[in-house]
C-alpha cells in the first residue's frame, strides 16, 4: 500500500490537459488527417492499399467484396470504425474526386450529387492498375516497416510510390491546428517537371510552371488567376477562381439555353441545380424558365432554359457570382515532412518526391545486390561441386545424414555452409554438362548485374538515370490529356440589374417623415384609399413606377438618399412602410422634402437646390450618381451654413423651356424673381450662389421655378396667422439674383404677417398644408388673386388647427409632386 501511495503524482489540471491534448494532437496530425509528402497518402489510405495488395486483391484478379477488404484493414492495421475505413476506400475509387483513382469499385460508390455509396456488403473492389505503381517493389526493403497496433504484423511507414501521388491526386483534411487543401494535377505535367528537375536541380519556380501549369481537376472546369497559382506554388497558399464550362445555345422561337458540361471541383451538383432553380422560383433572376439536370452515363449536362429576349450572358454572370457555378478555391498545401506538418510549395514537393525515389531505388538496389551476391556465391559452389562431382558424391554417400553430409563437404572441399546446403539439396537430374553451362551463364549474368548495382550505388548520375527511366515508363503507360483549362486573369463579374429584377409596374410611396414602401397595383387598388401612413404624415411622392427605376430623395438637411425601386420593401399598401433610418441615420427633425424617380439611364439636366440662408445652386445629374455606399450612407447635395436648411429641390431637364425663372419668398415678405440662367452650375459639395439679400433676422421661406412667358402663373402664399393669398407672378418684375426683392405682403404695425410657406399653383392641383397639429387640403383655384400689397384672407384659425409649417402641391390623378 505504501508503494502504491508513492506512485501517486500531484499534477495541475493544466499540466494534465496540456500533456494529453498534445499527445492527441500529435497523433491526429501524423497518423490521421495529413498526407505524407513522399507518397501523398494518409495512414488509412496507405493501410487500405497495402492490405489489399498483400491479400492479392489487385487489378489483374477478380473483384472482392469491399467488406472483406475493410475487415482486413481494421483487423490487421487500422483499429478504428469500419465506416471511416470504407469512406476512405470509396473516396479512393471516385473519379470525380481523384485525378487517378487508386481503387476500382463495382456497385454504387456515390455520385457528384452527394449520394452516399451502397453499404460495403453490396459493393466490390480491387486495386486499380496505377495503384500497383504505388506498391511496386515494396517487398524489396524499399521502405521502412513498423509493427502494427497489436505487434502481430508489420506495415509500411510509406509506400514506394512510383508516381507523384500527392500532386496527382491532391489531398484534403483537417487536424488539430492544421488543415490541408492540395488540388489534383496532371500526371504527365508533374512527371515532365520531375524529369527536368533531375537534370537541373537548381531550376526555379518559373521554369517548373512551364511544365506544371496549374491544377488539373478531374471534373474539368476553367481556372482563372495565374497569379494565385504562382503564389500557391511559391508559398503553399493561394487563391484561384474555378468556373464551370458553359455554352449558350440557340433554340427555336428566339430563345436560348445555357448548357453546363463541367462544374468546379468538389461542388455538389444536385445542390447547385437546386440553388439555381430556387433563384428561378423566388424570382431572384428574371429570364429563367426551366432548370434541368440531363446528366447520364455519357457525361454531365445541366440545362438552364431561358425565356424569350432574356439576357443570357447577364444571367450567366449572375449565376457565376451567386451560385457554385463559380467558386473560389484556396490552396493550403500542408503535408507531413520529416515527421512534422509543413506548408510546402511546388519545388519542395517535387524535391521531396525525388529524394524519396532516390532512397527507394538505392534501397532496392542494395537489396538486389545482396540477392545477387548470395546467388553468385551459391552458383560458384555448384560449379565447383560439378567439377569434382565424384568426390562430392562419395562424400555424401559416406555420410550418415544430411547434416553429416554438409559437414563433410565443408571440411573436405572448403565449401561454405550455404554452398553445402545447396549441394545436398541438388536434384540428380541437375548433374549434367548442360546444367554446368547454364550455371556458368547465370554466373556471368550475375556478375554483370552486380557491376551495374555497384555503379548505381556509387554514381549519383547512374542513380538519376534509373529514376528517370522508371518515371518515363510510368508516364508512358498512364499519361492523359489535361481536363481543366487555365485563364490568366479572374474575370470581374458585373451584374446588370435588369437580370436580377423583374421589370414590372408597382405603386411607390415616399412620405415626408421618411417612410418608404412599394406595393403591387392590385394591393393598391384593394386598399380603398387607405395609405397606411400615420397621422400627420403625408406622401411626398406617390405614383406608379417601374422596379428598375431609381429614386432620389432630398432632405431638409441637404442630404440625398438614393434607392432603386426594387430595393424598397415590398409591402401591402395598407402598411406604413419601412423607415429610411433603418438603413441610413437621420437627424430627429430631418424630413424628406422632395423625391424624384428616373429610369436607369443617365439624364441630361440639373437639380436646382435652395437653402433658407439665401443660397441657390444648380447641380448636374451626373454629379449626384449613387456612390458605392449608397445603401448605408446619405450623400451631400449642398454645403449648408450653420442652422440653414434646404427649402426645396427641383429637377430641370435639358432643353426644358417651362422652368426658366426663379421666384423666391422670404419670411419677412420679400419676393424676388430672376432668370434661372443666372444661377451657375456647381458640384455636390458647393453652397451655390447668393439667392436673396436677406436682412439679418430674415430667411428664405421657399423658392419655385416658373415660366415667365405664362402670364397666368401664380403662387400660393401662406402666413403664420393662417392667411392665404394667391398672387400672380407678374406682380414681381424679373430683376437679378442676390437682391432683397420687393414686398409681397403689407407690413402691419401690430402682429405683422410672415411667409411660412409658398408654392407654385398648378392648374387642377390641390395644396396640402401641414400644420404642427394636422393636415389641411385646399383648392387654390377657389381663391381670388390678390396683388402683392395685400395680406390675403384668413382660411383657418391657428388656435384650432395649428401653425402652418409646410405646403405641398398634389395632383389629384397621379398624387405626384409638382
């Protein structure tokens, strides 16, 4: 008991966990997840190939049940679950995963659609022909062997690997702290590189890449990005784009279809087809009528049938960007080198493989040399025995038994123990003159072989020639054409909005308080006039638009918010809508004062923007195009001075002769008219030019554009006391900008009227007046015009309805802003 107590160690949890996890990590790195740089195999793969080889389950014999091979591997070499062994075996047989499959399998071994293989009791397997090259000469002490898990058998630590399997078939795996992703390559290209490297050991990467141009995936496809390939070959890490091979075919009726014949490596075809069809069903892409998987035993074929007049190239670009029709492949070339995980480049892999082959050939040559020397020794003894045959026979006949005969031969004729054994085992028919001739010929052959073996072992050039000869024989037997095409640059995919959005007419509403929504025309018609807006809010823009139209929303803080119609929330017309602040931050009292809709084309014309502190500017449409961050950040459309706000924004198309003059009204009742041509064009960040010469305590209430040739043009003026006046614009003579203007209200000594809102009167339109309490609608046509010296007439009591704040022209039919 005392001795047991002395064996107890007191260790911290950190020490115990660190030690145990360190052992576990080392095990799964070296013995499970990462391939060896020499033969490109993980331990379970190596054990499968070796077990099938020693069981005689080779390409030149019949197939055997997979369960038998799995049982042999599990029972003798790999004490893990049978499912993991079978999964590894199945992968070695899948010609869409490996460039050169190492196992042939009868039965269902899975599919590119991600279908699982049949159970191992149903499938049959054997080594493929090229797998025999991996195991060739393994019985000639070419590699090290170690005891298996229960010390009942030996297994190889690496296979001879007569072809560079790590590059040819690639590898993928995840272990503790390490992962590997090595793509498959073309056997002929890699072997050509090795042959050149043998003769030019100092060759650089550029030269090697003239042979190994890039990965060669078993599924074909198109690689884009030579720079990514080079970086991967140089550092072990790199990124390339792998694109499906596609063709656009013409159909009857002015229709087209996209045919996919090759897909990227390790893409699940069924999932890819399902994703494309979901895009069609959810109408994420307009123009796809049907998606069909027509793959059969003749090859892969996925057909995407398009509608009439569909943009086939635009749809294809969208699918490249948003589905697995194009993927990004990331190199992460990690392998076990010198018992340690290491990130390696192309040159290091090639040099490691050549070093391995030189070691294999050297070991095999030493083995063959020893065999030849042993045989030569025996042959020399047999020739000597035949030359003194009578004495040998006499000595044997006088012996009591075999051991006594061997002792006599060694003692009397100076034979070695091995030679004596061969002589006493010699059959009588061999004691002929012809056999002596055959032995002499064999001795000569052995002498020549021994000389060649010595030459190989003593001369590195002779050793290199052997390696080259064997590589040439392998590539001659198994060379095949490249499947994957390579393009130098990764194509930039630009998606046309018309491809992803159905061009349809919808009803759009933009409210003063910042609520946006779009609805189907059916929902709008079924709403019975219920706009869904909260009390006190009203629509700045409400009209039918196309989903491909672009909205430009201007706020009183000088901000421009841009939204394609299709990006606005699609809601029922009775819903309030989605507030713009959910994507763009606005000030608490910031409101939308003007909204415009344009189609996708760039328009010729100007926005006219004015501010309360008496500035005005014209800015070209092209200067206010959406920025890259338009979804999350508002643009500036004017530079505002302290405490200033934007009063209004107008759009003037090029050659528009209906809005050539400006009329502005100040809070203290001054009006000014001048030609719009006096306002210079400036950029989005500018403040503009002087609009009015304001008194220190005055500010611009609003401005409008009008046609001076239209004699009946009038404006509606609203005061803070609830008075309304409709005034003909001819009352204010056209002068120049930056002046104070003339009085358009009669100044009172007590409680004078002040202009709080002004708007151009449009024939057939109504005016929507917003007070601090409610909304009021009036028809300006029912009010008589007054001269500029009048203060108008009272239309409501501000104590009852509140103080006027904003006025909007509303067209009865289109509900559109003037």
